[in-house]
């Protein structure tokens, strides 16, 4: 294939197609079945959710043992000659970044069955320190004793000794499938946040990530850094590594990961060791609490962070909220400069972390999310401001809607954010939406909640549509579904997703009266019963029951007593002035109230206004109130808001959406940039990505008669089948 190196996007697209076509189907069913047959032998002493405490470390042990088998004798001989031989020498002999210096393997341990506890422990302790750290993290030495105590150790060791996990026969990709299936089966009841990424989704993300903006990775000896900040078992890192190496065999790919699950971290470490990657770059750490690679900018970031997990409040991990808020206070020098989302979901914090880690001018990221980061939060919320930050800095290349039922532990809608610090010229100021929700193939059998997959042909199509960067609609036939899968791409200006929140009011037009009904309404209103500036009944009761009261509480109690006296005086004064008069001019109603309340202590203009509002109702026949300059006064109780895109004309929007329903509406943008920003003076500028709205197609519901006919047809068919079965039974 002749490719012009001056056209990097064409090159990347061509290369992606090549590596995709070269991707082979992985079948690890035989090995997985054997592992689970071993797990079943633990039934009784172990509960199913504890099987992983044995199965994961034993699988890792056998995998490492098989990897070292061909060089084991050379390492042992070298160690016997010189027990103080440097680790570098032993690693050179083993061919990996780890080694084992004793003669034992799982089969040899069986020949000395009475001493299997001691010998297995010694075997593990004979590994290099980086491997010992894995088993220490999994607390496997303790588990060895438990297995022996429950008469399961010998059987488990024997069965694992028969499992062939030689890297020459079971490559890292296949091993990744095994580990993820093991974790999935032992985590059937895990929350949606504990989702393990299917390999075809990883392939899709990686192919898109590398489809353009990657001309630099084709140079000889190029160092390419890849980060997964929630790396799990390392599937994303492994797939990204393999893709890049297949695209450029001369690239120096360095993998970095953080993971806070000990099981997943241990598996990832083992995988990195066998890949001869720097295992010290896979850290057991919470990304919300720390960045383990502060001094390293990443060429690529790829991640599937947890959905709906708390970073603050009672459900957050120890020290997480404190760490996040401290980082946010650093502003532009920290990882979370744009804002903090609601404490119940950390996805947009991971998004900001990804941006912070991306290399200047060339950094790219692919992040899996659920629907929440697209639209959650109001205009001034942290979520909205984070989205605004991404758009203002032109970081969002594309958002891809993926099919539901792709993941093992959740069947909710999934999206992929593609971020870039080096958009090509055509993409600058633009965001691409790709609706691939219909692009899937059914699985032969469900895996937890996973009932669908994305085929290699479908991955290629989605990648090509992304790289083409054109508005279009295409189809791809799925033989299993007998269905034309539809995929659509749309291109938008960034301003399409930025909006201002405008306030909409109606004129102050109210009628009021001093009668039994309005007085009772005032008496029971929150204005008189739950007002911190007048009287709060709940607070008063609390203070009254407090004995003894502190000086501060006594002061507060006296304030409440004064407030209660005021409300009682108002009610008594108004009761004395009950009449049948109805005022259709709000200003005249205020005058009448002021006259009735002349002798009430504590009456102010603001309190008078509040009382008048509580004792009046909106009346479109009443006099419209105006100020001294003739400007219409608005009724604060009628406040509503309108979300108006920056690329929309405000008046046109009002004409189309508001005035047909509220002809006398008054709109304004309530922010004064000449005053300091505060809770009452805050710019109402936000952002969202209403993805579904742009692909919605109205479908007329079926007519009732048609539905009834279908129902009757089904009922008749069912009756015939039941009759046939009954006849056969006779």
C-alpha cells in the first residue's frame, strides 16, 4: 500500500483498516471452563463470591510459571552458583522482568504433599520482589493456609498444574479474556460502576483513537505513552499497545495505569510483566486522590471509569473528597480546574484528569461514560461548567453513542468521548456526533447483562465514519439479526452546545383582599412559619425545648419570640380590618395593608410587600404595575427560565417558544458583569450535549384497531397451540 507520509490521517485510516482485518477471533472457552471447574471444587468451605480469592492468584501463579518454564533451569543454575547474583542477571536469564530461583513448580510440589503448605509458600517467596508484591497484595499466603485447613489445597494445586497457560499458546489477549471472564463471574452482583470493558469495545476505542492525529507515532523509535487512569486488568492498555506496535513495530510504547481494586491491579501487573512492560508504572492507587505520574504527559489516554460512584459524602472512599477539593482549589494548576460535579458521580473528574494528562498539541483521549456527563446538572452546576470548559478549549472531537447491553454488569446507554488537544483544521470549532446505537450483533448466549457485541466489520465502519468526518447515514447488514444496522454522523459547531439561561417573568398583575381566606393563607404560609428573617416554627420549638440554652441559643430564641409576636400582631390587626373590598391594583392593596398594620411593631417595606404577595393572587384583569420611570414591574412568583443556545437569536426563540403561550412575557439575562460574581449574581452560561435529541425520529404509534387485531391473532394462535398440545397428551 502506497501511503503519503505527508497525509497522516489517510495513513492512520489505512493502517487501522489493516490491523482491524488482521484481528483474529479469540476463543478461551476451554481454558475458562477448566478454571471454573476448579472453582467448583471450593464449594462448601468457600462462598461463591470468595472463589476469586483463590482462583485469581492461582491463575496468575500458573501463568507466570508457564512463562518461565523454558528458562527456569538456567535461572536456578545461576542462582545456585551465586545466591547473591544481581536481579538484572537473573532477569536476563529468564527473558522477563521477573524470575523464580527455586526448583519447585506446581507439579513438583505434589511430590511432597505433606509439606505442600511450606513448599508452596517457599515457591512464592522465591519469585523476584515485583511478583511477590502481587501475591502480597492478594494476601495469598494467608489463603494457602485456609485452603489447607479446608482440605482443598492439594486438589487445587493439582488441577492448576494441568492447566496450560504457556504464552506461546495462550497469548496476552486470550489471557485477558480469561481474567475478565473470571472477574465477571465472581462479580455478578456488582454495581454498574464495577463494569469490565468488553474487548470489542476496547478495540473500537483504540481504532478510533489512532484513526487520525497520529502522524508522529510512525517515526522509528518513537516513544508513545499510553495512560489508563482506571486500568482494571489492563485490557485497554494491552490492546492499545498491540495496535500501536502493529501500526509501527519500531515504536517504543510505554504503558501507565492506576487501579484501586487489588485483584484487578494484580492481574494487570502480571500481564505487564509478561509483556516486558515497566510494571512499576502500574500503580495501586486511587486516581481521585493522586496522580502517580505527575511528570509524565501522555500521548494517549484511554479509560472506562466507574459510573455513578461517589467522590464525596458518606459513600465516598476515605480521604477522597478532601483530596478532590484540595486539587480543585489549585485552579488551572490542578487536575480539576473547570469545576466539581455532584458528589455522587466522579465521571467528569476522570474526564478532567484525562485532559490534564494529555500532551500539549497532540494528546488524544477516548473515555467511556454513561449518559450522565452529557446533560446532568443545571446551568451553573459543576457538570455544566466542565462541559463548557471542554468546549471553550475545543477539546471535544466526537461523542459516539454505543448500543446498550454491551457490558457485563449494566445494560444502560453507553457513550464514548473522543478528546483531542490537536484537532485537524477541519475539526476545529466542531463536534462530531455518531449514533452507533443500532450497530450490534447478538451474542449466542448472554454473559451477565451482556447480550450484544460489536463485530469487527462494524468497528471498521464506525472508525471510518469517524475519520471521514462528514454528515452522513450508512447501513451495514448483520446476518445474525437479519437487519440493516443504521449508523449516522452529524457535525455541529461548538456553540450549538453552549447556552444562556434567560429569566422569563410576567408583569406584576395581582388582586388582593383582607378577608378570612387571605388571612388564613398568610397565617399558614411559609412566609410566616418558615422564614429565617421573621419566624421559623420548627426552629422556635427546637430552641424552646433546649434547656439550658447557651448565650447564642438564647439570643436566637429571643429573636424567634419577637418574630412570633410580630406574626400574631399582624394577624390580629388584619382580622380587625376584614372587609369585602377586592383591590385589583396591587399598589392600592399595599396602601390598604399599610393602613391596617400602622400600629404593628417591626413592619418594614419589604415585610409589607411580602404580606401583600401572600394575600393576593395573579389576576390578568388587574392593573399592571409600573415603576416611577414607567417600566413594568415583574411578578417574582412567575419566574421561569428558558435555555437559549448561543447560536440562536433570543427574540426569535421567544417568538416561537414563549409568546404563543405567554403573550405578556418579559425576558432578561440576570447577570451584571460590572458587579462581583456571587450566589445572586452568577453568569448563567452553561453547556450540555443532548445527544439523543439530534437523532430522534418521530414514529406514529400504531392504531388501536391494528394492535387489537394483532392481539387477537396471537390469542388465536396460542389457543390453537394449546389445543394441539392437549390433543397430543391424550
